[in-house]
C-alpha cells in the first residue's frame, strides 16, 4: 500500500477533503501519527502539545518584526499537523475518548483566541477601541458561525452519503436526553458538563438549517444508494470546497498574507466581509438543496 493510500485510509471521505488538505495537512499529520504510534504517545498528549504550540504561536504575531511573525506561522502550521495527527493516531490505536474529542474541538478556539489577543495588543495604540470591536465581531460571531456551519454541512454530507457510522452528525434532542440522564456524581459530571455546552452548540446549528431539519426524518427512511441520496450528494458535493474555505486553510493563508504585508487588520476585514458573505451563500445553497430533496421524497409518496 502506498503512502497516499495509507493516508486516505485514515480520512473520513475524499468528498469533504481537498487535495490541498491531503498533501499539505493530512500527509504530514499521518507521518507524525506514525512516529507517535511507535513512541507509544497517547492521542490526548498529542492534542495537548498541539494546543500549546498553536497558542504559543500567537505571541509571535504581537511583534511587528517579520522574522517573529514567520516563526509564529511555522508554529501554527506545526500545531495544525498535530491536530490532524491526534485523530489519525486515535483511529490507528483505537484510543478514542470523550475528553480527546472535546480537546480536539477546543484546540482551534484556543489557538485563535491567543492569535486575536496578540494582534489586538499589537494594533491597540493605533486603532484603540475600534480594533477591539472589529475583532470581537470577527471572532465571536463570524468565525464561530462560519466554522460551526462548515463543520455541520460536512457532517450532513457524510451522514447522507455514508450513513451514521461515517458521520459525527448529532441531534440536540438526543444529546439533551442523554445529558438529562446523567448525574453530577463522580464519573458522570464531566460528560454532563460537556453535553450542556454541546447541546447549545448543536441547537445553534439546527436553528440555521430549518430545511434540513424537515428533510432529516424523511431521509432516514431512504436506504443508502437511493435516488434521493444520490441527488443530495450531487448537489452537496460542489458545496464541500466552500466549507473547506470557511474552516482553517483559507483563513490562515489570508492571516499569513496580512502579516507579511504588515497589516494584520486585513484578515479581520476579510473574515467579516468575504467569509461572512460566503457563509450566507453556502446556507442559501444548502437550504435550497434540502428543500428540493424534500419535495422529491414527498412527491413520490
């Protein structure tokens, strides 16, 4: 088996992964995972190292010295490789845990918190309160919504095309039911606390996808490979590159370019204009697709 085939075997689906991710992100992550596997390093340890490296990269974006900025860029790329490696390592070794999943989802938030903070302090003397307002809107609203919806649409695509085993698509109702059954006793409090926040996160995704929520129960009755699932894949597949733009790679490329030209504020303007417009367009396309598939199912009843 070639290296490419081995890397592909650790990926969820080529439908939701671009060639850029395959060669620039997933392959280095896989090589790191192989090393950690030989060294018997636990996936959670890899996640924690990635969180620390990514958070530390923000410090190097505070300086206006381009050499410091370049160090920060390399550290963020390194952290992203570890972010890929921990999941690949968990699948290799079977060491999948709830805390590992939580930390993996938490990693990017920690990175960008420190990156935003560093740039805020760097620009404060010139921009004052205005850079705080711009970053707050860009990070707390735009960035959060963009990543949440991109992640949801990719999981929806996997759920429709490969079934529940190939996707991490959750239901807020099922999660809430599980959360209510847990007690604040030893052994359950951590999962209960996690689910309280995760239920809110999932509900926010569901509120922004009303047409899919109407389609979902109808789609559950459609077998894998059915005409409507094939039609959904054909309509959803062109949207997956847009989802990838809204996540890590594109935003980091723009962040790096803005640092290279000495104007990091450009990144935040890009986030609140171009990426936010793309999110609205993506939501419109996805809702239209779900409505068409729902009408197709109902017309055949």
